[in-house]
């Protein structure tokens, strides 16, 4: 059965403000952090020193290639083999390349995220097209969820997960406009926390279904889920329900209960609202008494890369049987009690839940488990049916039907006039519509038409998914934000623009409008390869959702191409 | 004061993309947040920018913003007292 495939962690490598994996782990076990004042950015940050652009590659590419080279050399896996898949996750990729590119028609080819992925893939002669995920700050954790799905559903033996984000004025000015940066190194979960500290990081991990390529002691990826708050595009949920759903769904897949979880590693950004939301979600999921830690006090908030880098740290913690403390934490500072670990602590239980949450209302959770599969140990000697195995019904694939399709029409009118007319035609006022980026408006209008006359009410919010893909990411809004910061206005950047510099916010707007709380994943490609539909079909077939919107959504200048499909369980 | 209120309404409409709203639709004494205009936390951050950009006022912290941001009138009163 597909779902009983064991997925092991193989070679891993990372680079943070504290150095490579060995240096990072050593510093953390001594309680030493890597956050320093950066003159370049005018704030505290976790900056990687000593890596520069080289050989015609950008700094981002140099970092990514260096970490991939390490894990490929160590594991003996080749990306040129057809059974091996590269998965790249990043919040903003090489967006620093936009500096000086004032308008959207001056966007350099190199700044297109899929071009970055292709250049990296080209270095390793990848047999398969790289899969690129840009899901705001859950990107890294999201990549594990997607890779797990692909290892189960595609003819693959290995996946190599790369997570990379680097700092630029684009990023630092954007977070500054949200007033979410702490004047001091961040203090996750602490009563005195007053904001996050940004960082940069790159990590690479081999995931394999072949135990011969697993590194010891064995750790497996046993569950993973992505959800949406369907509440607000930038503000964390006030209830924590979205993140709680993700944690519960990932534990269900892993077939474990809260008492079997040894520790929880959360996103822990140290903003007032994020940590408050997480504490509610963790308690709601039954993990309030489970040791919890966050690592951003050591290395900063490394955006989408954080999911990959922090998962590597979790794997090492599981192997050591003890977790690092939460640097900066002294006194409980959330309204719901959770068991934040102030210092190094022994853990009981071989499993870990790792979570992330991000703009667009997205949440992700994965379950890691140390040791060999219990099913294998028990099934072989006794020959009996697996006691902890899933019932046969759950392992069969469910049938998926197409419930509707919609393409946003082309028009002689400029996009602004066209989309306004389309909005009027809906006859349903929404105060938020004119605040949205053009990409979001296009997706919003297409979705309204796609869902017209469709009865959503019979589907639970948590069983509604939206899986989108495009080639332009949010480049149009990225250029707008860059244009604002290039002018160095005394009042700084605009939060209402910056929030739309994340492509997945287009899915987030739909989630809010129609209460979609299930999987919401955003892929970047060069052209529509059918990836979003393939993944959406898996989400329904594998019982993670009952309906899913999927498809393509490009909008740049006067060119748009939005083709959506609605899938449902048959 | 009347003139400032009118000007403030126009800034709000322009900077917060309230495209369907005319200045006379905004009741100067009604709460800005909550139902009426559908403003949210991002809009609050944008209002901080309006104060800085047009009136040279820098709010020290977002905690003090709440009573000031209650209505167009409270905003106008704050600007009168603090503008540079």
C-alpha cells in the first residue's frame, strides 16, 4: 500500500549565522546565538558571513549549490537519476536582484524564481524538472509535505529538499513596515518579547524510501499537512484553529497520539501575535504539556528556509534524545500555558512535531519519528495483520471528479478597467477587493465565477483545498515594493504592498472569502506542467480534502492567464 | 478642523484604496475599525504612514494608536495638537 511507504532522512547539510551544521549545533548546545547588529540592514540579524556571489552565480545560488553538493556527495545520490527529485523551497528566492529595477517591465530574467531553480538544477543535470514551492514562511515545512506526497505517488526513490532564503533590503524594509522587528535579539514565547529578528539560512536534506541511503540513527517522516486560518492575510488567527488542524492532521497520518510526541518545535517568531496563536494551537492539539522549543533566538527568522533548517535541527535533537533551549525565553508570555524549554532538556518519546505558520494564513506541520517502523518490526515475526496499520479502506485511492472549470477571459481593455468591470458584474461588494494586488484580484474573480452555483456548504472548511501555480510569482508587486524602497522615503515601505509580495496570498484571499481551511500550496513553474492539478488530485485521492481548486494564475502588466479547475471527491 | 477632516477622509480613501467610498460616506465620528469601512491591522499601519507622510507625526508605539485611531475626528484632533 502506498501509504505504508517508509520515508527516511538521509544526508543533511545546513548553513546559518552560526556556521555549518556542526558549528550551529555546537553553539546551540552551549546556548550561544548568532544574532548581531547589522550595519547594512540597520537592525539585528542572523547573517551568514563569508559567502559571496561566485563564478557568475548569485549569492543565493552559491549558497544553494554548496549545500546541495554536500548532501549529494555524502549520500551518493545523483539528481541526474530519473528516480530522484529536487524540491526547492523559498519565500523570496533571489528577490534582491530587483534592486534598481524600477518598473515591472524591467524585471530581470534572473529574478524569476523558476529560472533560479533551473540554473541550480542545471549544475547537477537534474533528470526531473525541479519542483519549486513558494508558500511564504511555511515554504520549508511545506516542501516536506509535498516531497512526501511525491515519494508516495510518483515513481521516485529519493527527493532532495532545498530551503534557502537570503536577506536583502527588500525583506528587511518589508518586515520593518509591519513594525514586527524587535530592537533586540528576538525572545520567542517570553513575556517581554517584542518582535522578530530576521536571519538567512540554507539547508539541504535527502529524503529516501531506500533504507540503505538513510543516515543513522534512523529518523522517518511519518506525516505532514498544510492548512489555512481563513482569517486574515497577515494577522495570525486569534484561536489557533488553523495550526491546530495541521498538527492534528499530521499526527493522524503518522498514526500517533499527543502522548507519543516527545517535543514540539514551533515557528516561534517572537512576535506578540504569532507566539500567542501558536500556544493556543499547540494546547488545542493536546500538546500543551509536551516540551516545546523554538530556535529563532539563535539563528533568526530565516523565512522559508526555516522549515528545512529547523527540521534538520529537530532530527539531530531526536537523535540526541535531548532538545536545545529556547534562547531568549525566560518567563511564560502567552495566555495559554505551553511547556517552553528554557534550556537543554532530555526528552521522552521518539517523535517530534515541527510546525510553521506564515502570511496568507497558512500553517504546516510534520511528524518526525526516530527508529525503525513499528509496523515492520511487528509484521515480520508474527505474520499477523498490522495492529497499528490503517484500515484497508483508508489505503485505497479515492476517485476524483472535475466539478467545474473557469478561465479568466482576455480583453481589449487594460487590466484595471477589465477587472473592475468583472467585479461589478459579480454584484457582491467586498471592501477588501480594491486593496488586493492584481494577481489576487485575478484569482479572486476567477474563483467567484468557478464557484458560482456550486454548493460548498456540504464540504467541511478543513476539507477544502486550493493548490495554485504560476511563473511570475508575485513579481509585479515585488517590483512595486522595490520601487518604494528605492526611493528611500522617510516613512518607509508600505505594509499594504509588502503583504502582497507573496504569491500564496492569492490563495489566502480565496481561503478567507470561501472558508477554505485545508491544503493551500503554491508552486512556481516556467509554464503549466499540470503540477498543481496532479498535487490537488493526490490531496483528494489520499483523503486530505474533499474538494480542491487548482490551476494556473499568471498576471504581469497587461498579460494575464488564469485557468482554474474545481476538483471534488466522486 | 472641518477642512482637516475633509482632507483626512481624502487621504484615507486614496491611501487605503477605499475605491467605492466617497468622503461624504464616511461619518467623522463613527468608529474607523470594525464593520463600517472594513479596515484591519494593515490599514492601521498605513494610517501610521499617513500621519508621518502628510503631517510629520511619528507615533511612538502602536499601543498609543488605539484611542487616536478611533474615528476620523479623533485622528484630526490628534493631528491638530501634534502636527509639525
